[in-house]
């Protein structure tokens, strides 16, 4: 459902993403991890057609991001870390606007938007202006707009940012419910949340993929945090240093 081969992005002499090869199957929920500056956001921008690759290829939902970008955009829901929202619109009006941009068919649209708002805990906020919502509720709107159109692929960048513990649990359970139904690529700095939601993790360091393991295997070898720190240079790996 998501596949890249030699995906590379450079900015002058800086290589932000370096020959990335990855494959995410339909229905998988995959964590996308890495230190700041590892290339996660750049990769997600290429996968969502908001930034072209310098070289290599990427396909999302079977469509090439370089040559079939409109088709890619019709099949994905994207929630960037900092969601740009029209603050003067009500929640419902905003979601209707997003549905129009995505060419969502009008028949059944009202029921679809009701379901999206219910799933993201926004039903009681439907007539509230986005600009009057708390940060946590704006995050929910960001997730809701990604779900409009019932996309096959979701790419979520820090979906839990700004949520209180109750909201966090609700969104976590919602994302868990996508297993087997949607393909989800989820980036987060909260390793505990990734462990609770994802089947597998991709760890990026300095633009390169350094691990693509199932979580259960990482748990057998010290856990996700230890693996992350070791693979990204945060923990010593020699026996003497570990003693």
C-alpha cells in the first residue's frame, strides 16, 4: 500500500532522505520514528505529494507520487504536525469544505461527516468555530479532516500532540480500530503510544532506514526505547559500556 525504492531528497548539499526503501502492507499500522532531523517529515511530505523526491520512486495506494499525484491525494488522509485550519469556519463547515476539495460524493455525505465527527469526539462541537476550540480539539479537527472521504491510507504526524489523557486514549482506540481496514503510517516522539498502537516500527536516522521490525521482536530484545536509542546513537552498544 506504501512502497518506496531509493527515495531520496536533497537540499543543496544536505541529504535529508537517503535512498529509502520501505514497504507497508494494506491494513498495517506502522510507527515512523527517528530523532529530530532524521528525515521523517520530509519523507511524509514526499508521500503526500507536497514535496517532490530528488530521486527514487514512491507509490501510495498503487499510485506514483511523482506522476499520479492527484490520484495519490484522493486515496490518502494526511494530518501534519501543525495542521492549518480555517479558524473562522465552524467544525462542520470546515469538514464539508474538505469533502468538496476531495470530491467526496454528495449522496451519503451528511451521514459520513456525522460518523467522522462522532469518531473524533467532535459531535458536540459541530457548530463551534475552529478558532474558539482548545488545542486538543483542534488536533481532533485535524484528524477528522484526514478521515473525510474514508481514505485507504492515513499518514499522521504527531496525532496525540496537545491531547489530554482522556482524549489520547480515545484517539488511540480509534487508530487501533483501523487495523486491517486502513493502512496507517504514524509518526510520534511518544514511544509508549507507538507501542500501544502499532504493529511494526520503522526507525530513521540521518535520512536512512536503520530498522523495520515488528514490535513483538523488539520487546524480546530490550524493548522499543532501548532499540531506538541504540540505533540512533543514544546508547552505547559495546559490552564494556553496557556493564
